[in-house]
C-alpha cells in the first residue's frame, strides 16, 4: 500500500501517542499497587485511573492498526470497529473515575465532616455539612396560630441576638410552615427569615435571636 508523507507523519504521531499511553498506563498501574499496599481509601480512584489509561492505550493501538491495514474493506471495518470499541471503553472509564470524586453542588465552606478516613459509605449518605456563609437565615418556632394569619412572606423583619445586644439586623420573611408544631402547649408555625447584608454582620451559626415581624 502506498503512503505519502502526510500518512507517514500521521503514523509517527499515532505511534508516539501509543508510546505515551503505554507509559501513562504503567504509571497508573504503579500508583495503584502503591495505594493498595498502603491504604485502601483511594483504591477505587486508582483502579478507575488504570482503566482510563488502558482505554487510551487501546484507542492509540486501534488507530495505529487502522493506519497500517491494507485497502480491503473488511480489514478497514474491523480496525474502525476496534477504534470505536476502545473509545466506548474510555468513556466508561472516565465516568467511573468521575464517580470517585465528591463534588459540592455549590461553592461554600465545610462546617462539619461526618466520616473518617477508611469509613465505608452507603449511597446517599451525608458525609458532611456544606454552608454558604454569604447568606444567613433565622428560624423562629414560636409564631402562634393567633398571629400567623397576619404574617406574609416578604414581610420586613428586625432581628436582634443575645450576643450583640447593641445591634439589630434587617431581614424579610422567607417561608412560613404550612404544618403546625407544638411549643409549650401552643400551636405554632415555624418561620424562616432571610437576613440582609450578611457580609457586614459578626453573626455565627447557632446564636440565639429575637425576631420581630412587622404585620399588616
């Protein structure tokens, strides 16, 4: 089969990619062995990395074989099928690798970790608490059934806290519970208040607060 200079360059490029993929695979396998000998915590991640490296090698090998085959239609079809199969394997390996990484749904600060190194986790298990400290809310549980009918979502609120007796903070009613609770024998409804301009507030989670809601 005649090959021009462009074919030769492509062949050299794919051949180099195959060499690099083999080196990456060897490195991934070595890392997996080290992790297995020292700790089992990150074994799944290392195994997924090996699978991804193997898939990369298989793609490069299949592409190289495709370039080297003759012009017979069945040879080309077999080589192209090998390339497609290797790419599917790579996608699966990359998906498995991504699943080993715990990604936060939003930017924030970890305020509590519920697990320790080496713990076995179940699907859906909460591993910690992620807080968005650029916004704060106050929850009050003593709004009685006599007053709840006069409170609307969006109503202005003034909040004071025991730790800062000389300061007050503005907010608005974010949500009013639909189901009642019991507080010292009274029927009450929980209210969530959004505080305004929390960046300038020396407030911390868990502080005791007094909530004054402006009613109609």
